[in-house]
C-alpha cells in the first residue's frame, strides 16, 4: 500500500477513536500518521496540519495542555502559509478554534478570546453558517467561564439555531450544545431550565451512543449537579459517585473529569451535613485540579473557595482564611472584575479575615 494512503487510514482510525473518547489510542495513531505525512508530503502539507489539530485536541482531553499547545501552534502556522480557501479554509477554522479551546482550558481567557476571534473572522469567509457553529460554541464556553453569561447565551443561540435549521431538533450533533446550555443555566441559577437542557443532551447522546459511553456518563454527572442545586441530593449523589468511579477507571485519579465530579460530590455531602467527607472530597478535587489544570487556574480557585467554606464551618477559620485568600488572588489575576466567582471569593475573604 502507498504510505500516504496508509497515513490517511491511520488518521481515519484516529478520528473513530476520538469519537469513542479513547484519547491515548488517538494520540498513538496520530503520531504514526503524522510521521508518514511529514516524510512523504513535507512538513508544510495541509494533511500535516490536519493531523496536528487532532493530535493536539487528544492531548487536551488527557490534560496535557502544554504539549497540546505546541501542536496547536504548529497546525495554525502551517495553515497560515497556505491559501485560506475551500477545504483549507475549513481546516484553518478548525485549527484556530481548537487552539482557542486549548488556551481556554488553561485559564488563559484573554489569549483564548483573541484566537477565537481570529477563528470567527476566518469563518466569516466560509460559504455555510455551519462552519461557524464550532466557533460560536467555543466562544460560548469561553464567555461562560469568564463570567460573561449574556455573551455566552448569544453565542450558543447562534450555534443551536443554525444546527437545528440544518439538521432538525433531534440530531445528535446538538447534544454538546444542549450540555453547554445546561451549564450556562446552572451558572445563571436557572436550575429547572438547566435540567431540561441536560436531559435533552442526555437523550440525544443515548440515542447516538451505546450504553456506558463517556458522553452519557458526563451528561448524567452534569444532570446530577443541577439536581443537587434544586435540593435533590439523593438523586444527584449516585450519579456523581458512578461518574467518579467510571472516569477514574478510564483515565486515572488525576483526570479533570474526576476532579470536577469530586468537587460536585463534596458539595452534595456538605449540603447533607457531612462536613468530614465533604472536606476529604474537596481536598481530592483540589489535588486533581492542580494536577490537570495547574495551581493558578480559575477552576482550581473555585475548589479552594468551597474548601475554605467547609473548613470554616468545621471551625478552623485560620486555614479557611488562607484558602479563601488564595482563591481570591487566583481569580483576581485571571477573570474579569464582574465575574460572580470573584465577588463570592471577595465576600468569603472579608468574612474570614481576622481583625488586626
């Protein structure tokens, strides 16, 4: 077989592995495909950029964002030297969007905004609004995490209306947007509306995937957070415990999905009055977020903030203040001044400060 054709087959298999959320296998296949494309097509070939974007995105999913960023930057650079038209334009949009997502995952929101605005400018030259959908979705995710909830809603609305118009309301491709809209509703405190979005996402994923698929488990965990917010702790807890066990087995104890669900389970246990287990869970979540995101990430600060509340409630105000101060300092350096998490961290720090 021609080695270039074999490289294409390897890339196609990597795409299937990505869709099955088998990220380590995706990385292995991409590296093999990349080596063949570089050797037989040259390092500046568009297929090299295409594989680099998939490879980088797989590294992002494993939490290896520094490695991912280097591959994203290389993919964008390769495509920048090629004409932005036809299929090359689509590849360039995908690469720029994925790069912005990588920066967002690292908590570098201002840099991510610049990369995504560049992706959107490229997408404006595309012939179909469908090419803009992934950019709008990623801009919505960024705006939500940055605390600009109205901007997030506007971006998601553009994405979901475009997809529904093209494919109808039951297309599985809508699931990720429904998942994200559930998260936005949660951030707004609109928990019943968030539950409806979460259940729609779950139904779409169940229709498109076999039982036990990671997207289904992630949706169940997302639903659990919304059930917990409505006081339905007994419904939420088993879903979260299942997600923690599932993602720990699949990815290891320091994966971001594990840390997020540990954080949410800690909140459930605190609401049920079990401060001892809540503290243990928050500390485990904090360790996982530091490992997967870094000590200075704003999402790490959210767990520091919640841990400070639990530690204060069990009577250790000295440690609680140290934790609250740390959470506030991280958020003040990484998010806009109007972010609700920053306001909550500032209030917590003031409440715990010992008068001099």
